[in-house]
């Protein structure tokens, strides 16, 4: 739990002292993909972000790949907890979510 709190503190610090990166959402995002993309961009200031509806277009299953400084020093489990906490409302209405988080030291 301590590492999750540290991650939340890092996330708050990023929000206060960072400027938004110049990530431009792909033009072909569905409404659900755009909602998730915007929420994650706003909260995590990612260096890389991909959101894809992999349910065939019905919005029931999403795949997310996100790289952010907010994940630095956190276990994969706690990185995923941060993402699911931000998307709590959206997750309630879908069947599945595939998350790949990338901390800064392992970005390629």
C-alpha cells in the first residue's frame, strides 16, 4: 500500500509541476476511446498512449498502452491500480480492460 501512496504522490506532483505533453490523439478514435484517451492524458501526462476498442467496435473491451513518469518505482500491480482508479467510472460499464503500463526506465 505504501508504494501505491507513493505513486499517487508522484502523480499529484506531476500534475502540479508538469506541462501537458504534445500528444495528439489519433483522429480515428471512437467516442469511448477518446474519453479514455483524454482522461489518461489529463491525469498521467504520458509520453506514449494508445487506446483501442478490441471488442469489435461495441465498446465492451479496451486495450491500453501507457508510458508515464507516474509509474516510476511502482510495481506493475500498483501501476495498473493507478490506471483503473482513474477509469473507475468507465470500467463499470465494460466487460474487460487490458492494460500495459511502461515506467520511464523501460521505455523504448
